[in-house]
């Protein structure tokens, strides 16, 4: 075979590889959305009509595949977060940020799991989670400094709310898909400064929060 013939044959192979990768991502998006981050990789490979070895060649770890599958959700979340951070009214920015977060969480069980857990050893996931925590602290601090949000709310309280919402979504996603929004607004009323009452338990520390999110990942 001549060099020119060989070069002509390479692009189709690259296209075939890209098509297999695209099928894997599409299958992973469906499976993770339905069953969460622990969905069967074997089933994903079958749905994509490829061997499990092909899946691992494209995505060496589960997290590699998960991040590729969640990319549209993460982009949707990021776009909504930027808009919320640009809202001048501090309370409205806080509300907008949480509503966007919960709306994206409600649409995908895999994203729901991703929000709730930490994956030590993965710089990419740690970066995303750290950025999200920084954003939450920013919108919360703005609302507190404006006197709109009660001053004793901490980052851990918002992450706890994400966990609570995750369980609510598990129970209601097929029967009452909008139930999360009602519960969010009930909680937002509790977060208003004018409704504040003493709380007998302090918030979790950052270390406790991180360990709890790691524990959730190991537990499942």
C-alpha cells in the first residue's frame, strides 16, 4: 500500500473513532441521568454498540466519562450562575443562583449526584466543586451584607439544602416534578434576615462538609 493510500484511509478511521466517542457520550448522558453516577458502564457500552474496552480507551475512568457526559449540564449551570452573579439586587441574585442550581439538579440524576459528592484525587472535579462553593459564598455574603439574608447561614447550610433537594427529587421527579421549587421558596423564607430566630446547632465546618461529601461517594 502506498503512503498516499494510507493517508487517504486515516480520516475515516478518525471519523469512526469520533462517532464511537459521540455514541458513548450520548449513551452515558441517558444512563447517568436515569440512574446516577454509579450507572453501569457495561450498559453504557452496550447502548453505544461498542465493546467495554472501547469505552475505556476513550474514557479511562468513570469520572472521565461522567465529566464528558455532564458537560452540557455544567455549561447550563455555569451560564445561569453568571447571570445570577450579575444581578444588582443581592437577595434576588441569591435567589436566582439557587433556583438555577436546583433547576439543573432536577433535570439530571447524574448531575444531582455530582453536586452532592466529592471525588478526591480528581483535579477537574475538585476545581468545579471549589468554584461552585466560592460562588455560593459570594452570593450568600452579598445577601447577608445587604441585610437581606440572616447572618448565621453558612456554606454548609446551602450544601445541606442541595442534599435535601436530591432526596426530594428521588421521591417526586416522576410524580410531582415541580415540587423542588416549592420547597426551595419555603426555605428561602427561612433564610430571610427578618425571619431569623436562634439556631441551637452550629453549621458544619468546611472540613466536616468536605468529609461528608467524600463519605457520600464512598457509601454508594
